[in-house]
């Protein structure tokens, strides 16, 4: 048995035992070091995904750790290897998979939502989900590879090009990561975010951030773009007002990339889409190349992952960390320390 953070009912988490077993053929047992709490985890915590999540559910999919044991047939991994996980298991047979879009498989197992996640002391996953980490990235920073991969995929889905004007609506962890990745692609970026703490962090990262409560965002975008409007907007807030802002700031033939999970249908100004010939694209998950680029961006400092980490808590304090994130305030990314953050992983191949 191993200690795990478990979701049992809406707004109810505990820490308790989870079953462990030796890795089977093609599987690897990991010792998670750090696990990030993300917006999807909060949706689960609120009870919004009870129709999908089997309880008690072990949460967590933003992680870093080391290999402890490998199962039969696994040759490319050894105990002690530093890794993160691309938490997707697809069936390979559905229409989406057959058309080359396995990452949005119609029967996708998102590990950490549909099956047990990383917020535990030992975790067994398919070896095919592992992504190698260089020794130069500390494991706490490496826990941000997965959300950085989200940002890489989002920027790619939006087709951001050098010289374009980009507005990111929502300056939480993923929003800031999108801004950093878009800037690395050569775009000129602005963030719209109501939290003073998050706007200040953006400023410290040399990003301009506007307060939608006091700033006339469409007017500022007009001044910035010579009344042309933004080329790309990312909706990362998950709020109705954020969606409206993302549509309003776009210029002719602008692209809106929908990143946030909106828990209910939203009204959208479709006349604006007609009048300016706008394009809406969804961005849900990622490919392996997105993970590989994310690792490189963190390794070379383009994404200063350590600046986004507000707090690290032990596994037993994870339930209170969810409440802290829910309350907002001066918090960006909280990591859960699973107690396996030493340089050595113990175990043997079996």
C-alpha cells in the first residue's frame, strides 16, 4: 500500500492508502517527486466531473519523478531515470485515432482523471507514456513540463507567427505559459488578468498585463495595434466575461483559441465572427513533440518554471492546498511533495 490523495465527494479530499502492484509487461513503477494542482483538478474537487471520475479517485497529472521498477519487456528505462508522464492512453482503433489524432481519442483514458493519477508515493503507468528529463532540470521545475506542453500545443493550434499581436485572457499558470511560449515564437503579447498578484508576476517576467476591472481593454488593444485589433486571442479564464473580451479584441481574420474548460454553455457574439471573419479553434491536449519542446523551453530558461511555483506542500497537506487555490489570492502554482524528491530512486528491474 502507498499513501495517496483521494477525491471522495464534492469538495472532499483525504489522504489514505492506495493499492500498489508490481509493474506488468510494458509498465513502469514511478516514485512521483512533485505533482502540480491544476484547473482540471479543481473542477474535479468542485464535483463538476463526477459523471466521469470513479471514486475514490487518486488525482494528479502534472508531475515529475523517477523510475523505481520496470516490468517485463521494458528495456529503454532504468531505475533512477528522471521522467515526467504524458498522461494519455488511447485505444488506437477509434475514428480519431485512425485519422492521426490519437491524443483526442474518442475513448481516451486521461490518466489522473479517468484512471489513478500521480498524487501518491508510488504510481504504475505504461512505459509508453514516459518522457525523459535531463539531469539539468530540478524535479520541482520539471513538474511544470505538462502545463508547458499545453501552452506549446495551444500556441501551435492558434498558428502564432512572429510579429503577430496576441492577447491572452487569463493570467493564471497556463495563461502565463502561453504568453511566454507565444513570445518565444516572436509574437508581441498582452495579458488580461484581474488578480493584482498575477499581473505583478507577469510584469516581473517582462509581460504587459491589463486589469479588466479598470482598463478599457478593447481601447488599449486599438491603441496598441493601430485600430487593427489582435491577430490571436487565447481564452484561458473560463469566465463569460473572458470569452466576451477575447472575441472583442480580435481584428479582421483574427483567431480565437479556446483553452479554458467552460463548465456551462456561453453566449458568444456570432455577429462579430461573421463581420470580421473570425476563426475559433479548440485546444485540448498535446502531442509528444509538445512535451519534448516544453522540456527544452524549461531547460534553456525560456520558461522560468521556478517563478511560477508559489508553494510546495507535503502530500498530507494537499487537501488544504486545494482550498487555498480555490480561494484565489496571491497564489499561482502549488506543488505537492510526494516525499520522493531525492536524487536517488530505490528499486530494481523485475
